[in-house]
């Protein structure tokens, strides 16, 4: 399931973040890439665990906590501390799959990457190229969102970032370990949740809504891994 979460950050939050990121000390993005990804990765990152990444990451996590759509779509158990990257001057990230298990530099805790997230911090008109291309059995999906919007996609997908040929593309990226490991199961729960929300609007107070809410929670109880 590929889903857009609009307005995770306000325009003012994006502006404040960009002011700090535009003067930040970036390092080569290869430092956090695995063996296969290193060969195709050409971008810059804030050092993992740097004070600025931690400060801005808290703002991102606050935005996620305020988003019912994120909660419903990702059913998060753990969120990897948000990281920040920058593509410019032809920078790109060739086709790869994200590392399955990541370890936090701070605590050593391991996180299984079920869902990948990219939160765009530059407006599409500020740069050329830089589309996130996510491949699935239905074909390739091209994603380029307004600043402050985020895309979630299965971490199992092959994906790439096209070369940035003008301007710079700055984003936050991170992973979520979901309570629901299977993307298919998670997508079904999301669909059911949306139907229940719509039913509550169409037929307020309907006992069917209560019954379906029961089914939702009982499926969640059955499938959750914690
Ligand atoms: Ni990736």
C-alpha cells in the first residue's frame, strides 16, 4: 500500500526546518547504506544521531502523533528516529531495497523496517527530477509531493530516487516497525477502518458500526506483534 499523508508539518514548521537544514553540515549518504545500496547511493545526509537531526526529528514525530491517517495506515509499534537527506547536482539513489533490520546508534535497539516514509521538505517547483519511484506488481509509481506532505510505502518494495538536475531536494526519511508485519493485512485493516469512519458519517449511531468496530479490534488483537 502506497499512501500520501498530507500536512504532517505546517508551512511554518517546514520554513523553520529548512532555515536550519540550509546551513547544516551534511555528510556523504553512503555512511548508513548497506553493501548493495552503497554502490547506487549518491546524496548527503545529516549524521545519524546528530543534535540537529534529533531536534528536527522530534518535530517530525510530533506531526506523526497528530495524524490519525498516519496511525491508521502504519499502525506503528516503533518509529526509527527521523533522518534527513539532500540531493543536488545530479545526486540520485539507484534501485534498492531498504535494510530489513536497523539498529539505533543511541540505544542499540533493533527495529524491523515494515513501512518506509519520505517527508518532503522542498516544494516540487524548487527542483527538477528527484521523483521517488516505487515499484510494485502494479507497476512503477512516481511520487513528488508538496513540502510538509509524506508518503508511506512498503519497505519490501524496490525503489529509487531519480537524479536531481536543478536545485536541491531536502527530505526527512525513516522507517516504521508496524504492529502488523504483513503489508496486505495492514492494508485490509486500513480499508476496514476507513469504511467504519464513512459509515459513522452516513449512518450515525448505527449498530452495524459498533459491530464492525468490534471486528476491526478483534483482527488487530489477532494479528498484532509487540
Ligand atoms: Ni530506500
